């Protein structure tokens, strides 16, 4: 009997243990469910409830954010929590995550706050473009993904929207504006909209500034008279700069019409002229020439001259002395050419401006002085002139012959910078009925390098009293340390009469000992 009891006791322990294990495996697990797992709020914010169903008490955890608040941080099965989201005034989407626990069970809720859509013109709601038009970039502050652009009035005829350019976090709206042909300012409202937002930019194009003379050329005879000139304009015309023979008698201005142009009528008084003359009248605005009108008083019997050298024609035309005729060497002399007493021509080019001949200057009847500087001129012939009393030659190195004719010119000389006091040609012939003094002296060291003058002929100067022809310099020998006298001028040709004057002491000659005088 005792043996049976001992065997039953372990068995009963096992049965109790087995029952205990079955009870643990079939117990209720932790659980939680939510009425919503995603909350999406618009830019204005708001509040939403989350109903929590759980196997026990629940609690909420999550990283706190300043734009969201909760009505509770925990509760019991079946209770709810209210999520309140503030207005989103930024341009970015805000996101937060809440975790709700019940025992070991967890559920997450994602809360998003949508941004407010914005279309803002960074530099203001006004833009301007010049009358020339061109490409225009407008910087905008926007988070609208797709934009629609419209123009008011006739804006679409002269403005084209080329699209947007998003670069380095900035957005540019690109436009192309046509050049304006209107004399009035024009504008259009550029409406930019998208995602329920709208902004308006006023785009303005400047007027086409204009000064429009009714005539570009006015021609009259030589008599004293008045002429009228009507000018349309939409800018203020600067005070006219007029030559001495034109003056303003009257100005009348009418207000602008529908085309935006004012009308100003000038009454110009022209003095009587001696010969043909003309002037280009500039119409300026803010010192910028907008238009020109040529006024010409025409001589019915024009004074003509034949200027054979093209470069000389150009120089005289630039001075306003002549009017060249295209394809011809014959030119009409204008009043300045008939009345001016002095002609000064200067070439500043290193290459040397070339003038082949001065023929034709005799027609400029008031001319008494001629000055030439820097020109490449081989034959200087002013024998067709009759009144020249002064002739200045400066930096002229190419002369081979000088013809002074019957001009009352008593002195001839060649001057220049130290480095240009040489003559390239081998001979120089000088003739002049009234020349008493000839001076071609030079002591420039450049004589030894560039001077080619070997002879001078003054037999054509019958009343010559002084001849200065000392052309010599000293050349240094670096090997010996000695100086050598250099003189390329070998011969001075004189007439028998001049030789007699030399012998009599009435003609003095200054020359190098290396130069000889020869009767020709």
C-alpha cells in the first residue's frame, strides 16, 4: 500500500505542472489599434481626433515639435486624443511621428502639415524694360510646382513667356520682349498663378525716344531769307548749336497727339551768302544726336576747282572748304574755302599721310598761309596760288622739289623734330620768284642714318640773299672713341648771277666744308 502512494505523488506533481503551463500559453496578448494612422493638415492647420482601442492603458511618445500639440499624453481603451496643428506659414512640408503604446504593442501616427503656396516677386511687383527690348529675368519666391502666365491687353503681342529656371534654390521667370516701335510707353499686367495662388506683375516698356525732322535737307539760294522746319519729337530737344550765318527767329511747339509726338516748328533766318555753304544742324537730346538736317545755300554760279589729289580733297572736304563730286576731281568751293586765309593740314599717323600734289589751291583766293605737318610730299607746287606769304613745313622728309611761283613768299625753310630733320631724296630743287632766304640747315644725328640729300639747286630763286645749307653732324666711333664729321650734301647748284652775288657779298651761303658750290 505504501508503494502505491509513493508512485502517485510524482504523478500528481506533473499533472499540476502541466495544468500551469497550459494556463500561461492561452493568456490574452497586449494589443492596440487606432482610428487613423495618418493625419494630413492643410496650410491653415486644424485639429483631428485619434480614437485608441487597446488591451489596456496607453501612452503617447514622440519628439516634441512647436507646431503641434496634444490634448493628452495617454488614456484608457476607447478614449481619444486630439491633435492640434498650427498654421504653416513656411514654404516647406512639416512632418512629425507619434508612437502610441499599450503594454508591448505599438502603433505609429504620421502627422503632416502642408505648406502655404506662395508666389512673390522678390524685387517688387513692377518691372521695366528699355525700348530696345531683350531678355528679362524676374526673380520670384514660389513653391508652386506649375505656373501659368497670362498677359493683359496686347501684352502677348510684344512679350513672350519663355519658362522658369530653378537654379541654386532660386526661381526665375524668363521673358523675351520685342523692340518697341511706339513713341509712347506701353505696359501689360503679367498674371502668374498656380495651386490657387495669384500674383500680378506690371511690366512696362519705355517709349521709343525720337526726334523726327520733317525734312532732312533744305536748299536755298544765296539771298537772306527765312526757312521753316517742323520737327516731331517725344523728348526735349537740346538748344540748337548753329553756325554764325543761321539764327532762330521763332519757335512754336504743339502738344503731343495720340502718337505721343509733340510738333515744334522752327523759323530759321539765313544770312546772305557769298558762295555756296552748308551746315549740318544736329538735334540732340541729353547731348546725344538723334537727327541731323543739312541746310545749304547754293551759288547759282558755283566756283569750281580741280583738286587732283584724293587725300587733299578729303582734307579740304573735312574742313568744309569744298564739296567733292563722286567720281570726279572737280569740286565746288564753299564759302569757308573762299574766305579763309590760313590752311593747316597735319598728319598724325606714323606711316605718313601721302599727298601727291597741291594743285588746285590757287582757286582759294583769300589764302595767304599754308602749314603742312607730317605728310609724305615729294613735289610741293603752289605756283597756281598768288597770295601766299607764309609757308610752314614741319616733319616733311620726302621733298625733292619746291615750286613757289610768283607768291610774295620771301622765306623758305624746313623745320621739324630733331629725329626728322633729314631728307630722304638725293636732290632738292627750290624755285621762287620772290624768295630771299632758304634755310635747310640740320645738325641732327639722324643725318648719318637716314639723310640722302646729296645736292640742292637754288638757281630758280633769282633774288636769293641768304642760303643756309649746313647739313652736318658728328658720328661717334665706339671702337676708336673718335668723332667723324658726316655731311651727305656734296653740291649746292647756283646760277652764274648768284655766284657773282656770292663773290660780291650780297648772297651769303652757310654750308659745311664738305659741301661745294657749283655754277649750273
